[in-house]
């Protein structure tokens, strides 16, 4: 296997893409036939509610839940753009062009029932609907075309000032008179001809979107759909650092070859069809890595471990030394080594699991200020490789780091798993002893309403077993107090916390 490889597994109703870098599974993307991500799709939506207090509106775009649109994501009418400072006014490529000020009342811009063209910028996550914007951005391989703004930008990942200036001059000379362009990292060192071709394709795509919008008779309607995961991965992940793509479906292999022949002919021969007997991800050991990487407890090389707890509002990551005691007698050095190992694994896990939002890292307490600084700097260095925007606050004396990571789609864990129906996602159940005592309390509440001379307890077999053994004295005491014979009826179909009382 090549050192850096893009693996594409096309299965029945599901496509998975794994990016292997330096022999390690770095990123994993999953797309299912009935749950394709709407991020990047463009809709002609209909305003269902305007919320002046939140300076926002809900837009029906045809998804399960209405999408959220903030006033700052609206396109301003000519002459009403948000004003920048003097320096921004001088250059067309600077400032926030054609963007509504957050002080503008949203009622002045939107009304219920109004139709509006929007693009999904963030997919539905949990119980929240998608987030949309009226500022359309069409991504190509080398540039992003923004038809609603007048802006020319270059990716921050291109650090060479001379190359940045060259790219900006090239874009200024080939971009259309209306619209903006942002140069992607892949465009570094690219010729004017290739950049012009990429922009031309995206301009044509925008014209097709406008034609589709004009043909819509009733909103909501989809007017532009992002390519599926196979084409997206070739467009966005097949960089110069990736040696080859390995795909296990002949039909998709041919489609991928056709796409690359058209848009990236020099790399069309770097696609290989996998025809082995074993499933592709099994052959390369990816399935085992997925199971390991998504477990709640992740082992560190030295013997320490991380514990991941993902809640509704934040994700907590706890660092523990585990069985690692260090080679010497310096406890502080042992703690430092464990925390530095944890930093590398945390950065990997955030990217792999696609964890976003508020994240709290609980490192092992370090008494020395120099050690805290070393761990924090190592964290910032490790996060530089993450394409998602991250911010982190310095380690507190308690060893805590508060950080955020931009979230555009659901985390991998929530894509592949769902809350446990037995514990309702809490990870906890009432103990059998607690259920037994709840039964005794319920018997006292219902004793006068239960007819006959016998009380029948229908409960989970494990609860009945405890009542027969450890709690037998309590059952006998209840029978004597209520002057009834008590009979146990195990029910395999009952939840551990479920029980019924009947009189007989």
C-alpha cells in the first residue's frame, strides 16, 4: 500500500472514505443513501417564521426541520452593505462586502412566506436544523467562487507572500466582473490556464443554478446539489500528498476515472480498482482501527488513556496515567510525558471523530508552569494540521483547557451510533436493589386498590431473583404488613426498571 492512500468503500446503500496518511487512518467519511449531507446544497426556500428578538428566521428548504438563517447571513440590497473601516473601503478585495449589519432589523429584510435562495452552511446536528446563508459559495478543486460578494482571497495555508501576491494577480485578471473568488491551498504553484478553467466551470455551474431557480414553480425546492462522497473526496482530499485512490466498485471506479480525466487528467492513472476477495476496509485493517478509535476509552502508547464523554452542550476529554508509572522517580516528568502523548492523540481524535463545538480537555495536574506551557504549545502545534477552525485557552492551574472547534456536520460517533434504547442514552440504570425498594413503596401506595388475598409482582427476572434471595426477608416483612401472600412472576420481555402489581 502507498504511504498516503485514499480508500473508497462502496457498499450497498453506503459509501465510506478513509484517508490513510503515514500508515495511519487520519479521516473517515460516511455517506448513506437515505441520509446524504445537505451541506453545500442550494435551495429556493420559503420563510416560515421571522424572530426579531433573535435577529433570525426559519426557512423551509424541504428538509425534516426548518433551517436557521441569521441576519448577518443575508445578502444586502445595493447601498445598504455593512460598512467597514477606511482601509476596507479602499480595496475591493477587503472587508465584508454585501453583508447585512447585525443592527439591521430582520423584519425590514424578510417576511413570512417570502421566497429566498439559500445554501446550507452547516448540516442538521442532533435536534437542531441546518444553518443556511444567502451568500453562496461554490467550491472547485482550486478555487471557491462566491457569486454574491466582490472579494478576492488566498488560503491562509499558502504562507509564501510572493506566491500569494502572484495568485491574487492571476485571479484579478481572470475572475468574472461580478462575484468573488477564494484560492484554495491546492492552487499553490498552479498556472493561469488551470485557474481560469476552474473558475469558468464554477461560473457555468452558477448559471445552471440560476436557471434551475427560475424554473421552480413552488418553494421549497432543491436547485443545486453537491456531488456525492466519491466525487467530493476526489475533489477535496486527493491532494499531491496522496499517492493513489483505491476503490472497490467497478462502476464507481469508471465514474471517478471520467471525473479525473476531465478535471485532473495528470492524476487519472492514480486510481486503482480493488478486486480482492476480502472487503477493502478489512484488507487494510481499517475496520479494527474504526472500532478502536471510536471507543469511549482510548489507550495511549505508554499505558495511560483518554476517556471521551460527549454531551449535548460539550465534549469532555479526560487524561489518565492508567498503569503508566514512568521509568524514574520524577512524578512530574511522568505526568508531563503522559500529557504530551495525550495532546497528539487528542488532536488526532478530534479530526477523526469530527468532534465540534465546545470541548474541555482535563489534563493531569502539572505543578510546574513550564510544563503547562510546553503541553499547551504542543497542543497548538498539533491542531495546526486541522482544517476546521479551532481556538484554545491556556491551561489553567487545574489542568483544564477550554477550546472550540468549528462544527459543520454531525460527529462520526453520532453518525454511526444512536442512543441506547435500554438506558435512554444515559449509560445508567437503576440498580436491582433500587427497583426492589421501589416495588415495596408502590405496594404500600396501591395496597387498598389491589383486590384479593394475593399480590403478584411482574418484573424482570434479575429483579425477581433478587427478591427471592437477597431481599427475601423484606418480601416476608411486606407480606406480613399488608396481610397478603406475595407471588413473583419473572417477565423476560420487561425492562430492568419495569414492574407491575396485580391483585389475585
